């Protein structure tokens, strides 16, 4: 999987305002992660690139599984700890390509909009395979190149070009998983219609750089692009726009017969 010169967002700085500018994940995404990931009460689950725990905490509470979240940003994890007042989740600082867990520690490993941030993607997916139990499932939630090309942010100069470089194609993700030994590899496009929202509401998100891609532009590039984007969006949509989120879920299963779902997480 191509990994050269992938633009990287600095989550040490983004973490300071991350939760303030990102909408709360819709319940539809939480339930879909649980169902597609095969997550059930008693399962051991790992959220790779958990960030501030926006998905981690809700998956843990909704599923009854034992969930661990790992991220390479201490700032993001500090915010996750502040949110997890009841210590529902076990949090760990570490890199996706070198997970600090023993083999066969988890029944499900998932990444939500994370793979495009990882430099050593093959190594990360290989380590996800290592820490899965036989029959365990890996779930990668990402954006396809088709979704990037049709997203409203295609009207923001430079954004689509950056994301087409950052995001691996769905066929590439699937072939990588198969090459690592995953079985029953498949992909599913998942849509969530949030209905109509005021254009001003969406523009406020963009001004606050609600996705990491916007933080990769220089401030002068961002301000110039924002001016173009606001004009285009108002011309296209007027005062209101329909917001439909599209993500592709790619899943694969570790070869072998599944064992008990009540294993114990072991840290190296």
C-alpha cells in the first residue's frame, strides 16, 4: 500500500479544539460499527486511533463489550480521559503499527477514519491481524475516492486533491487485507441522511476546520479557498442544504475457528 509523502495532520495542536468543532457522531454510526464489527457483550474490542474517544465511549456503552482505545496523541487521550468520567474504557498511548498488546487479545479491532493518517499502513493492518483472535473481525471505516470526488468539499480548492492522496482506494484496502491473511474481505457503502441543515451551519463547521484536511492548508491557502467555497456553496444550495454522510466499511476476518468471546486483554 503506497505510503510515501502522505500529508499528516498534527493532532497535538488539533486536539486542543477537536471536540468543539466536530459534530457528535450519529447513533447510526455507532450501531453500524457494533453490528458490522460483530461486537457483543463480553467481547474484547480495540479502537485504533481512538482520538478523544468520540466513538470509543459510545461503542462501549451501547455494546457492553470491554473496549480499549489507543492513540498516538497524548493530547487527544487526555481529552478522552476527561470524557470518560466513569472509566468505562481502557486507554493506551501507542502507535497503530506497533500495538502494545500480545497476540490474540481482541475479538474485534476497528479504525474509524484513521487509516489515511497512518504512514505504515501495511504494518498497522498486519499488527491488527496479530492482536485478533481466530475468527476475530477487523473493521476499517474510510472514504472511497468516489465519495471524496462528490463530497461538498470538492468545491474548496485543494481539498479533494489532498484527500485523494491521503486516502487509499477501497480496492487497495481490500487487497491489502487479503494479502495479510484476512478472509471474507468485503466492503459496504453506508449512508446516513441527516436531513436539511442551514448552509450557515455547515459553513461554520468549515470555518472551524472540522476535518483534518483543512488544517493541512496554509492559513493563506485556507482563507483564499474559504472565500471561493462560501461563494460556490451559496450559489449551489442557497440557504439550506441536504447533508448526507457516506462512509465505506471494509471488513475482514482472521483465519481460524473463533474461540471464547470472553478473553482477557494482555499488554506486552
